[in-house]
């Protein structure tokens, strides 16, 4: 399949990664239900026009992410949904592309509501000067952003910096794994928010509370930001309209 090879080249990926992405998206989309047997190597080679080596590497990648179980002489079978590693960076991206967006956003937002207020409170108590500087730099990047791409990148950096400042080493790898989820969420909310810069004071409130080492205020500020995000998602769901924007509308913060 020439399109697959061109896509891999355009993204600077190896062919097996693009192949795994395509098969993985089909699994997440439901083309291959849990328990179903996937085509064998020869069939995949015919479908995609790739070598057996590329297919084998793709199958190994999908197995490592918990999507399939591959056994000699039996083949590859889709694993139960609960076995899928949905916090894997690649799987999250495929999940976002293949699933109902509002269902995905609802799950991510629920996870954020369980984590982020307490993470902000911990950051207020435990941050170092360098960690505070990272949060401040991300916030400044949001202030200086003139387009949604820069805004979203700095928004993700802000939340990951707060996570890193919480002082719990077990949270750090979780942050890197959900980076893809946050990126997709912020891209969506930015495209549905008429006044994106109105969120600046909400981020600033988290920063100020952390700087002042006030966990109660940090927790409260994080909840206010999450409520604002939920409001944007709710409005977009009711309207059913997406309005992508390349420029952020200016508004006094």
C-alpha cells in the first residue's frame, strides 16, 4: 500500500510503526473485535504491500501495547479491551482518532478531576525553585502565544510541570503517558473556545498558589480550571460544531 509508505516517510517513521498504527486504529475502531483472529502475515503483506519483516515488527509492537496476543502456529488474536494499554502514548493517539471524541474527552476529564487538584496541592507543598521556574516558563509561553499550536504546547508543558513539581516520582511517568491525551484535549477545547485567553487567569491562579505554597488555594484553582474546561466541552457537545482557529483572540487577562 503506497499510501502507508508515503505516510510513514512523511512522519519520519519506520514502516512497521505506521503499519502498527493502521492496524491498531482498526482494532480500536472495532473492525476487529476482542477475541477475533487477525489476518496472518501473508495476508497482511498482500493487504499493505509490505515485507514480512515489517509485519512481524508491527505485530510485536501491538502485542507490547496489550492490543493483541500472538502465538506460533495459532496467529494473532485481539485481546479483551481491559487488557489494552490505553495510557500508552501511541494507543492514546489511535484511541482519540478512532473513538467518539466526546466519550474520549469525558474519560480524560474524569481522570483529570481525580488527579489534578491534589497534584496542584502537592506541587504547592513540595516544589523546588527549578520546578517553579518550569511552571512559570510554561505560563509565560501561554501569555506570549499568538496561535493555538503554541498555546496548546505551552498548556501541556504547564500541566506536566505542575505534575513534576508534586514531588511524587510515580506520577512523572504517568504524566508522560497522558501527554498525548492532554494534547488532543487542548487542541479540541482550543478550537471550541471563542475566548481562549480567558483561561489565562485560571492558570495564573494555580501558579500563584503554588508559588505561595498554599495547597488549599492550589487545589481550588485547579478545580476552577477543570470546571471551565468541562464547560467548554459541554457547550461544544450541545452545539455539535467545531470551529478550528489558527489565531487566539486577544483578551485582557
